[in-house]
């Protein structure tokens, strides 16, 4: 039996060979060193990596356009997009949406009434009155359609007497907004 002394361990020829490093260990060490070097470079250069700026949120119009790009037959999205264009006085774009809706649902009262108003704005009083009247056939007493019809008859068709009935019907509503009530009263005075 051999005994090993402290002196024997200092001699290289008697020490056991170092084990072979495993490839996984080498990779981990290399990654750690690379991360430390990169962090040190950023700190030394006075720069830090900023996260990318968040993308601007899509506007409601852009959201609807994205929906329609995927689902062109989505009529509620078409109506809403038409409404947004209509509210912004982009009547040509609104009409394009309403016409698609009317092709699928010919008796859609909002699309009829607003298409009629767009026709009136474009100078086509006959078409305007016909479309708004159709909207009122579908939804009698609709305040928006009554308002359009009164103005079309008063200003477009130069039919003040024809404007009186829709204005009276409008003024009989309990749920009429105060501003619209004032305007309707003014138009009724003009019509008489």
C-alpha cells in the first residue's frame, strides 16, 4: 500500500489529470462573459438600450378598416365606418359604405336616411327625398330622418308646406335634444 504525503501531491507527475471540460459548461461560461462584456460596454459608453417605442394605437376608423380588410361582409363594421366618415363630412366615403350596406339590407333606415342627406348635399333633391322617405317608412318618427326631410323640403324642394309635417312630428317627441328642438322651432317658423 502506498501512502501519499503532502510532498507527493506537489509533484506534477503524480497529480491526477484535470477532467475534460464539458461543452455545455463552456457555452454557459461564454454566454455569461459575453453578457458581462456587453453590459460593460454600454455602461462605459454612457448608452443604455431603450425598449422599442410602442406603436401608435389605431384610430377607430383604422380599426374598422382593418376589420373590413379581413371581413368585407361585416355590415355592422361597414355601418360604423360610414357613420365615422359621415360625422367628419367625408360624404363620398360614407356613401360608399352605406351603399354596400343597402345592397345587403335595402331597408336599413340609417343608411337610407344618411344616403338621402348625402344626395341632398350633392344637389339631388329628388333622390334625397325619396331615400329619406323610405327611411321613415321603415322607422316612422325617426328624429334624424324627420330632420333631414324637413330641410330637404324647405330648402331643396322649396316646399315650405311640406316641411311643416315632419317638423311638427319631430317637435312632438319627448326625447328630442334641446338644441335640436330650438332648431326645429326655428325651421317651423321659416316654413310658415
